[in-house]
C-alpha cells in the first residue's frame, strides 16, 4: 500500500474520474463490452458511440468494480480515445496509458489493462452489430503448451500479473510441466511480452 | 481532519511509554555484562519481565522476550517440528502434527506450510460464518494425536473471539499442547494463562501503545522447548541475542498503562464501535458486518460494502485523512481477497469489498461522525460507477 506514490495525474483521475456512465443519462451506445469478473476482484464495462461514416469513436462511458489504478487508468483512457478512429483506439496499449498517467507501479499494470480490454470488446461489439464481422479482431489465441492447454494470451496475462521467470510462469500457468517441449518457445514469448509491456 | 482507525495494524506510542523510553535511552549497558552498566540494564529488564508476567498471571521465568509476535509464533511452530523428531531432547512423547485454523495470521499459515513441506501433517480447522472454529472437527482431528493445537484468541481482521475454555479443555484432554496467538487479545481483554491453562502464548508491544520490534512468548514451566534463535545464553538460553532493553522497558510501561486504562477504554470504545456500526447501517443499504455479533473485540468493526472494491474505498478514505485497512490486496498482483473472510464463507465480492475499522484509545465521537459521513459519501460514489451494484 505504500506504493500509493502515484503521480498527480493518477490522483486527479482517481478523485474525479471522467466519463463514468450515469444510469440516469440516456447514453445510446453503439458498442458495449464487459471484461473481468468480480470473483477475481475486478470487472470493467466500456460503452462507445461511433460516427459510422468516418469510423470515429465520438464518445464513451465506463463503469467498474475495480481498484484505484483501474479507475484512474480507465478514466484517462476514456479521455484519450475520443476522436480516434476505431483502429487507433483498438491499438492503444496499456503501456501508452501508463505513460500518460506518469507511470504506474509495476505490480499495478495489470489493473490498468482492464479498461483497455473492455474498450476492445466494445469495438468488436460495434463491428458485430453493424455487420462488419470481417473487422472483428478476434483475439486469436494460440496454444503453446499442448499438454496443459496454455495459450499465448495466458502467458501475456501472466507477465502482466508480475511473472518474470520461467519458474514463476510454470507455477502460474502450469505450462511445460508434462512433456516440457514448449518451454523454449514459452520462455521466448514471455521475454517478448516483458519487453512489450515493461521495457 | 486526520483519523487513525487502524489500531489492529499498529498503535501510536502511549505518551507515558514515550517518556519512560526517553528516560531509558541513556542506559546502554549490555544486560549480560557483570559491571555496573550491565547490572543496571539487567535490573530494568527483570523489573519489566515481572510487570509483564503478572499481567497475564505467568511466573517471571515463563516469559521470553522476542522481536515480535511473528517471531513468537514462528518459535512455537519451529519447536513443534523439532520436538516431533525422535532425536530431539524436547520430545513431545513422539507426537506429530499440528492443528491450527484457517483464519490465523499469515505468520502461522506460512509456518504451517513450511512444516507441511518438511513432512509434518497440518490440519486447518474450518470456521462458521462468524469466524468461530468448528468444535466437532477439532474433536475429530484430536483423535490423530497431534503434538500441538494453535488457535488465536481474537482474530485480527474480524475481531471474533474463540470459546477458549472449551477448546483448551478438549486439547488437553487429548494430550496435546496448546498455543495461542494472543497479539490482538492481550491488553484488550483479560488473559490469564493459568486460569485458561495455556502452554504457549504469543503477544506483542506495538498493538497496545508500546514500541515496535519487541514481543514476548509465554512458555509454561515444564513444556518442551527448543530455541528458534541460537547462540547465546540470553533468556535462559531460549532466545539468543542481546536483549532489546529499550523495547522491553517500553513494553512493560505499555502493559502498566493497560492495567490502568483497559477497563474504562473498553467501555468507551464499545460505545463508539456501536455508534459507527449504527451510523453505517442507517446510511447505507447492502452492507454486511463481519465477525461474531457478540464475541468480538470491542475495538474492531469489519464491514463488507456490496458492489465496491476494498482498495478503492481505502484510498478514497485516505484522501479524506482516514486510515483504515482492507482484506483485499490488489497491490500484490494476485488479487486474493482476505483468507479470513473467505473462510467464513463470504462471497469473493463481499470479501473484496471489506474494510476494517479498528479503534483505539484516542478515538473520539467527533472522529467517528466524520468517518460515517465520509464513508457514506465514498461508498455512494463508488457504487455509482460500479458494474455490479445496480439499483
């Protein structure tokens, strides 16, 4: 808890989160996505309005059952994506958000990923509803460990949750604990994700 | 306004303790030295030991000074592993295994896990929704003839106080030794090791307005013992290392002040706790008071707020100057909710949304009113942005 040395921007967004969905307002969402679940301690809903001709995200709202980092990072994300094309918005990475927030403690990064995931779910929902199925960017998960059925996404999630070594990765996902053939590939992937999110 | 309601985590020094410690700072002699400087320090330590022993109705040579409550607990678990070994002189009639509970402090849970890895059988007692242990399960498990049973008197998170007399009688009838982590109990409720028939008891100074870094372990005369920290004759050879003279003096003064203030304070805090509970229940729907409705520490109030996450509540309260704690640790990256609340059968959502208010000797009605007002405001704000609280 002593890590509450967040930047002033985090504090500002935590105190006054922007674009929260007020149940009384009539926000006509063109796309909506919910990720996470309360059992794991956090859940996020993101709703977007889209200019259908220009494919631009014009407005958005969100709600969360989450911690301070999830609240602050989603607030800043919701400000940042307004006016972006859907492609641009889809490709905003948790790293960009953490940078805008003036940095987050490393073990808090996983909390800030939630808003980002919910936004992507909302964009995909918009595509689905508007018969643009070819645009839906499925998170094509690739199975890395055949024995324990562990995907590249699970490896990425493990890295975001703080995994930094093969031993930790195996404890976390159980990958490579049967035949062990995937260990080299898993290790490479883990390092790629560490670079992607934390370099 | 600054309001400190995290007294179960630690307490400020009592002004009298501070005075006593400042006075004692000039004294630097090693209590093991034979010269005047050493004898002066030795005298202070032994006077302190007497004060502390009397407070829990122990004999002076049954008190060992240690560095913390955690060290006291670790010592007992470590020696149980040792005395289960056939070769050790501290043999417990070759009994093996430990029974403890699912709501103990992490230092007990982690010690248990470590012993389990070393081959010891550890059983964890279940608790009911109020945090009371399952007596039937205890009775059943005692048939396995364990060496030790360890049950905390009062829980640090929810405040539930166990039925110690029943538990200890069962344990002794079954021939096992009994240890209790009394860190949250000593100095708040009456603890008498003789009347209660306790074999080992751990407690610490900083939860009762004494200094940090000092605690004590009561070891009943005649029970097997094996030191955790070796290499010195201090504390009858039971805990090596030059004594923390200053800390021990502070601890004794804190205990002395407890003797004077405990009874009055209990009455005052029970009222304030009731006031806080009533205020929150009146202002907010869908909240749950955790812990036993009667057998609960008068200074601990654990509340689950439906639909909101504990860490967010804690940090909003912090921004208003209010210090509390939560069982939901998002900071660790693991998002594990409180093991205590989960053991009581709370849903993950309620376990994640729990806040512990722990009151202390300086807590005032004005402060509690401020806390009720701010908490209400914050919960309403968080519920408005919650995905799971739809009203």
